[in-house]
C-alpha cells in the first residue's frame, strides 16, 4: 500500500495569520491615527492642567487615547505596521519597561503643567522621546539584522 496522504495545516501562513491581541496591543501604538490622537490631545490636556482644571484635564488626557486605542485595536489592519521597519523596531524594543518610561514621562509633563513649569514639561517630553528612541541608543544589531 502507498503512503498515507499528508494532512495540510489548517492555519494560514504566518504572513497572513490574524494578529493576536498581544500583537494588536503592541502595533496599535504606532498606528498613525493613534499617534495623531495622542499627539493632538497632549497640549490640550496640558493646557487644562495648567489652568488647574483637574477633572476635565484627566478626561481630555486619557479619554481620547483610550477610545482611539480601542477603535484601532478593534478595526484597523495592523499587519502592514507589523511588517514595517517601525513595526520590527517596536517588536524588538518596546518592552513593558519602555512603556512604563513613556508613561512616567507623560505624567511628568502633567505634573509640570499643573506646577506651571515649562522646564518640567520639557523634561517629561525628553523622557518620552528618550523612551521611544531607547532601542536606537547603544544597541548593537543582532547578527540576523546586519546588512538590512
């Protein structure tokens, strides 16, 4: 008798497989709509904190980014972002520690606005930028990444 027929895998190839919730949570951070909401709501909320409008400042600061995250995770096709150079960067470097540093810098900016200190706001912004760029500083490429 001949060899038994092989069963074909029922899962899609890795390149077309749906992203997991963990992957969506990672890659939504670099979606243009999410970045736009984050960047545009920051000065508005900092202005409100500067005026000591705590409740409306908190709503303006956290509400739109949370809604944007939920919408992007639920509806956006994040596969192209995963395959992009920026997607590979965040996959490799966007750890929980980096995310915590970004949040810490954001909260420093909020505190700076509340204290009406442009210097503290700038310090918080520098922390956020440094966290985003932390994978580019003092980090040697892996052997498989060389030559790209």
